C-alpha cells in the first residue's frame, strides 16, 4: 500500500492536494465543463497563519469547499469568463420591443460602464462590497442619484440573469440603494397658485414669449405629459364635445428621428375635458398655426399643432428650453425669484391644484393617466399646513 502524501508539517494531504517546494499549497481538479483547473493558497487549513510577507487569502480547503459546491450546483466555471460589460450587453440584447426612452436609458448605462474599470471585472469575482463600492465611486465622481439608480436598475437584473443561468452563486446587487449612496435628487414640487398666476401673466405680457402662452396655459390646466402635448394633432382636438384625445406621444431620438409611441401606460390613453379657457387656447393655437408647404407625417400622424422653423413637429426639448429662458428672464427682472419650472412641474402643479380643490382621487387618476392610484394619492403628501387646516375646517362644517 502506497504511503500517503504529507505536507511539511506532516499533515496528510487529500486527493488532488499537494505542496510545492516554496511551501505554497495547490489543489488540482476538473470543473463542471471538464477542464483541468488549479487553485493555490499559502494556507492548507483556515487555522493556519499566513506566512510573513504573503497576501492573506482563503485557505486551500476553504477554496475546495467552494469548488465542490459549484460543481454540485453546476455553476458555470469562472462566470463563463464574462465581464460586467459583457453581461449587461447580453441582458439588453434579450430585450425586444422596448420603447425609445428605454433604449436611450440602456445606451446611457452602457456608456457609463464602458468608461469604468468595474465594467472589465469578471462577474464571478464581483462581491457585495465591490458592487457597493462601485456605486459609491460613481457618486463621488459626480454622478447624480437618479443616474446611479438608472445604472443599478439595469445591472441588478443583469446579474440576476447570470444567477438564474448558473454563472454566479449570488447576485451582488441585491441591496437597498439608499443605504449605500446619498439621495441628492431634487424632488419636483408643484408651484403655488400665486406663482402660477405670476408666471402666466409674465409670459402673456412678454413681447417674445407671449407666442407660447396658450401652450403653457394648456399644460398648467390639463396635466398632460409634455410628450403627449407635443404629439397632439388637429384630429385629437374635439371642439364640438370639448375633449382632448390622448392615445399616443411624440419622441425624438438622439439621431433626430421622430417616433410615435403609445402612451406611457395603458391608463394613459384617455379623453381629457377642456375647460372654457383651454378651449379658447386651442382655438387661438389653430388660428395662428403656420401652414407648411408640406405637412410633416410621422408614422401616419399629421397636423401637429406646433411646428418648428423647419416645419417639423416641436418636441419636448423645445418647450423645456422655452421654460428655462422664461424663468431666466423673469428672475433677471424681479427680486422675488421664480423657482425652476418645467413642463413636468406644470403637470405636477395641475395634479396638486385638483387635489387641493377636492377632486375625487379616481377622477384625478383618470385625467392624469396614472396606472396606479398610489401615484395620484402621493400628490396629497405635498399639501401644506394651510391646505390641511382648510380641509379640516370644511369637514367640520359639514
């Protein structure tokens, strides 16, 4: 019977184990793919001390246990030699029929990962602490909370896919984002009724910006998403029944391609009533609408209400710039500054005003096109003390 192999401390070595002349331990094994592999450690057992001057690592037998578990669970060796960037690209490639905005977000995330050393890291080497450290680094490098949230929103399901495919044993991105990075995003607040009046009066009286008054008034008094608003055509305005048909939205890609998409959610398809003021605004808009030599047509839609200097439909970016320039001019004139107002602030303000006026939440949910009543009800959390006091007084007087 052959003598059992031992290490330099006279300990019996198991099958596959050996000790090299420099004292380092080695384990030879065959992985689940049938490939011969080797792992090394300066320690045989977890209780061994790491030799002076050597990097501390798992002991050989701790590594053996992990290897045995991976083989038993049929975990693909070395994470399939896939990097974080490879994994994210694969995950995205399996997404079919995505919206323009979603595609743009995916490309944004890929561009970030391509610039990061983390993107070159092999997925089976990514630990929980590595994932957290990377997101913290992104914030220290100047990335905002919303951008980091977008990145994690893609990377986490990508790693979950790797877990489901037996490429890794655990998803390292399964943690609450707020426990790792600081939420420095600015909450979009509705403006007050006085601020709304002052803003609209300023726009109406300004020699240059008055041309946008009717559009801005409509945004403040219908709660339309800006992509829905710019997608409106003459056929969507029913003057006889005084209603606005919302069943699509207009987007423009980075490549300047115009895209018609369905509403953000199925609940986004709706009919929005027109008040008398909104009715008059639409009348003036159509009366002043330029008549292009050739009507632009996007995916079968034509007769867009607002056209740019190239006779193409205006998009969200046009209106966002108008709002920015209006606020800048207003604040250069008046001591009491106007907060940042965007098309989405108009939508949020409309929702808040309707909530404060006591509109039924389900009615408001329909007008806003919210698929979840929780989104609508969340508006009520923005009410102030005076709103609460008035509501309590109203209820007590019933």
